[in-house]
C-alpha cells in the first residue's frame, strides 16, 4: 500500500517475491474479494478523495499524486468508485 502511487501492474506488486502471478491474484481475490488492480484503483481513489477534501490542490494534481497519469482513466475510475465526477465531488465537499 505504501507504494500505491508508483505501482501500475500486478507484476509490480509481486516483484521480489517468488510467487506465480495467477496464484497471487487468486489469493488476493479470495481474501479481499477484489483483484489487485481493483484494490489499487479503489485505494488510489480513496487517497485522492482525501486530498481533494483539503481543497488545497487541483483535481489534476491530486490525480497525478495518487498515480494516475491519464486523466481520462482517472475520471472513469473516480466515477466508477464514487458515483460522481471529481468536479461534483469538490462541490459536495465544499458545502
């Protein structure tokens, strides 16, 4: 979790461990009910929401800080996990 903003693939998560990728994914899903990438995206969006709640940085900067280099992908993931787009989230948290 501490490297959530630099990891982009399941292979990055298992680097340095002697474990098969498919087996790792199976174990991960068995215990967390999510794939490693689904978990990573959820974690990133949660961290981004916390950054946006402070109101001190723009959406794009928050997305970059949590590891999203593609803003379109970030927007899709944000809406998927929160049900709203980042701009709406900002409006709701400032009230």
